[in-house]
C-alpha cells in the first residue's frame, strides 16, 4: 500500500512529510503552513526498500524518485529500511 508524501523546504533544509492516500497534497501543504513544496508523489515499501514515484497532480510537482527515497530513509533513521538503487 502506497502513501503520499511531500518534500518541503523548512528553513535551509528539505524535510519529508508522509501521509495517507486519502489526504490531498494541497491539503497537507496547507497544514504545513504553505512551506515551499519541492517534490511530491507516492512512497511505498518494496520489501525493505523505500521507493518514491509519481507526481502530485494537485500541486503539479514531480517526485524526484531515488533522491526523495534517500531523504525519507534518512529521516526515518531505520536500520530496517534501505533505498532502491
């Protein structure tokens, strides 16, 4: 099951926000106080790999794929997760 995600610029850093598919990217961007969204799409676990893909039609922003997967993996700080090469 995939979830949606946004990568937002907060201060001088990019931070990921993961949320259920039932919540819209625009709605989540509003909740995040209109920070700059630099990437958006879907995220799923494929075995133990974090895979980012797709785009947000609502925000007209593409996923950055592998780069977003790395960022999410970093923030999850889980030794159980890895990213797809």
